[in-house]
C-alpha cells in the first residue's frame, strides 16, 4: 500500500539481545549500510540511514526528533558518521552511531530505518545493486540483511531499540516494508510494532 508501513513477513536475521551480562543493556550501537554504485550512464542510487527517537510518554506516537543526513540528535547521542550519495567506495557507505547509554531518560524507544531517495526516478530495493545491512553493538553483530524479502519497498524499518523498566536498552530486529516518499516514512516509521 502506498504511503503505509506494512509487515512483509520478513525478519532481519538477528536476535533479541541486551548484549551485556551486567544488565546494563546496549550502551552503544552501530547501523551500517552498503550498496554498489549504479551502472555507468545511470543516475546514482542514494540510500540513507534514518533514526527516530520517541518519548517515554508516547513511544508509538510522533517522533521527538529524527536524525538523517545533515542532522544529528539535539544532544549528539545519535549521529551519522558516514554519508554516501552514490555507493562509491569500499566498505560501508553509511554508518550511524547510537549512544543509547547517554540518551536522556525522556526517550524510551529509537527506531532505525533505511530510505531510498526517489530522485530523479522512483526506486525500490529491487533496483539497488547488492545492498547490505549490519546492526552491531561493539563486536557483537545483532542483525544482518540484504533487503531481499522487501524488493518492492522504497524504505524499511530495520531495528528497534527500547528501554526496559530498569532503564537498560534492548534490541529487537525486524524488517518492515514501506512504499511512499521519504518524508512520509520518517513520520510513520515508528508506528509499526516490531515483534
């Protein structure tokens, strides 16, 4: 459905995790994205990592703020370390760091998504050459995926970090497809319940 989040029955390969044996949860996470450049003569393909933070009092409502290319969280705890507009180069093209251990208690949930820029033409994950995703905390890989289960989507949520009653951050993987424009995705991405 255009402009709606929907579950595709897909799962990011990963596991629910608190990562720490000391019950402190995940203190810092990294979301990395890569893809191959467009063939010669075709416009560049541009994917972006996007994160939205949600208030403890309204964890499935409107985001308190959204972090994407050219922006960072007000307190600097969520930031894009690497940004690519074309997939050129070696290794991971986009990398976002989430310093969850420093995130203010006002926030109880952070949802991360991947969005394909729709200029100059509409593109889906089927149009992206060799996309790859990795979510990790320290050296522990929490999830990996290639978006093969959501080929017709223009964006997808890929991870949810949430704070439990003790204040520890945990991770839930989930790949939820979206078909629509990037602006609508950033408003709607947190309304999907990743389970």
